[in-house]
C-alpha cells in the first residue's frame, strides 16, 4: 500500500501501518459529535463528545487537514519545531496570520523558560555555591535573578556589594530591577530599558537575538581568569517582543494567546482570567499538547492555584480534567501517578481509535497525534500536582512527560521548563543538553548558557573522582 505523499510522511516512522485516506466532509466548526460507536470503550478516560472534538480527531478529516499539510510553515513547526523556518515560510501572508501568532506565542513561552534556566543556574552557582574568587559583578546578576524568580534575597546589602563592580552598566542594571521589585507593575519597562540586548518594537515575523554576548566580562579574584557574564533579564525583552507580536498580528485571538501563555508565566506576571467560553482557533491547537479549547481554560484555572478544584470544575468540558479526575485525591491532597499514566494511555487509545474511524483506516500520523494527547494529559496532571503541593507526584509526572517528549511531542517551551527545573536542582548536565538543543532554533537562548555552563564546570570540579555528576 502506498501512503500519501505529504510532508508528514516522515511520521510513518512512528506508525504501525498505513492505509489509503478516506475523504470525509470538512468540520470547520469542530463538531463535538462522537466519531463512531466503537471510539469510546466502556472504561474510556475521555467522554465521547470530547473525543470527537479533540483536534487529532478533527484533523483526521482530509479536507480539513489539507491546507495545513500542504504548507511548509506548518511542516517546519510541527516536524522540526524550527521557529525561524516556520516564521519565514509564513512570511507576511495575511490569511496565515493566526499561524504566525501561534509561533510568536510559543516563542514568548520558550523565552520565559530559558530565562528561568539562566536565573536558576545563577542562583545555584553564585548563591548556593558562591566562592571567594567570584568577582563582585556576580552579585548584580544574583540580585536580578532573585527578583525575576520572585524569591526573597537572603542578603540585605546585595545591591551595595554589586555596585563595587566597575563593569559599565551592570550596577544600573541591577539597581533598576531592585527598584522594580514588589512594584506590581507589568511589564517592567524601566528595568528593561537598562537591560542589555533588548530588541526593538515588536514586528510580526521577526526573530531578534540577544545582541552581542556575553554582556560583560569580569576577572576572578584568585587566578585572574576571565568570567563571562550574561543577565537572564535579557531574555524577558525577547519574550515580551514575541508576545506583543502575536497580539499585534492576530488581535482577535487576545484571550486565546493569554491562555496559551498562562502555564509559562513568570512570578509577578498577572495571570489571565478564566474563561468559560474561550474561543481557540484550530491553528492554535493543531500539533500542540492541548486537545480541546476547554483544556486551555482548565490550565489557566490550574495556573491560578486552583488545583483539585479546577479538575472538578472542568471535568465535563476539558479532556485533560476528565482524564485526571479519577486520579486526584482531594482529601489527601495528592495525585495518583500510576492512575494518571494508565488513564493517559487510555486516552491515547481512544484518540487513535476515533481517528481510524474518521479516516476510514489507520494512517501514519495517527500515533504521533495521539501521543501529543497522552503527553499533554500527563503534563496537565503534573501542573495539578504542583498546585496541590504534591511535589513527589509532580516530579514523577514530569519525568514521565519528559520521556514521552520526543519527535513531534518535543515542544521547546516544555523542554526548557524541564531544564529550568533541572538547573534549580543542580542537574546541570540534563539542563545543558535541553538548552543547547534549542540553540539555532531560538535565537538568544545562549544568554542562559553562561550561568548554566559556569554551574556545570563548578559542580564538575567539586564532584569526587569516579562519582558521576547529575
């Protein structure tokens, strides 16, 4: 049997087989009708109506999928997660503005997570692991990192120590962020104005970098070796550039853009309101780890700290909440990890079955599409566990989601969030691998490399001979 000669033929590597497509009627409105009686098993994790409205099932319709699979911009985004190539392919085509907004929004999320990588690494190497030979300049970056992370600085005289540095612009940079601390203002325009490497006004389709790197060069106080420094705050300007570009190119998607960004916001950023009737274009869902529009509203609710309450509120509307609900112990304040993994697997099976029914047979893209639903469910449960304060479940779910984040399921903003977590836990090796994988795909993430590399070197030197470093 010959498979369709389309750009996602490469997804067949993940498929069990291939059968000829069956063209069905377009479903532009995203009907929630169940795709068939066999698509929902007795022990289904997702209610039948939600299965039918999930984007993988809707996209099993050849007529609906055709415009996406024939465009190189979607290929670059979904197969390689190559943002520069995708933006270049979309160009200034007005009908594709919603796709361009999607990419800018994902970039806004990714830069926020790269910022957290750099800030966490800075705290670990120059706060938790400070050494006498470190130049005074690192106090400036440490102060800024504490502010960005929303963490109280243990040193009351950090700014004074920082200002002993003679590096041009570094003292004012730290002072501006110290002045912004606790102001409640967003965005922190005054602080960004004195932050190195800031992009110009937001422009749809543009991908600025972080300017010349490193931002500063200092000398250690013992051996006289050069210390390369970069401020993680430099990444915030890039995040805001892409967020504003997304809103400018697709203003009617304002609420959906805010909801997409909600799980990735930094401490101090205002969370969006929870919307009962959020309108989400198919272009924002296609190829993402979100299945139905209500999944975004559910995640906004979780991000605002609702935890178990959000699961109960959204379990009849969100595919994620319905799958997770049986696994949440409200009284015990815990999430049952094996239950989540099992139910996510059931959701995966449901999606594949429903896609086969709608397609008239198995197709190569069915499995990777369903995998996105599985990993999205586990990631949602991870967020619920974090909101409930169940750190053990959160960590286990995060590692399970990471194992599944390969190929088309490897969303850069999520992988960078894992890198940020790793940097905060001194797992510099895995954090470095994740960050370096995005160099070339996301211009400017190298800003986070400087403190992360410094942490990696310091931990390597201090580890005992023969002991592997994590």
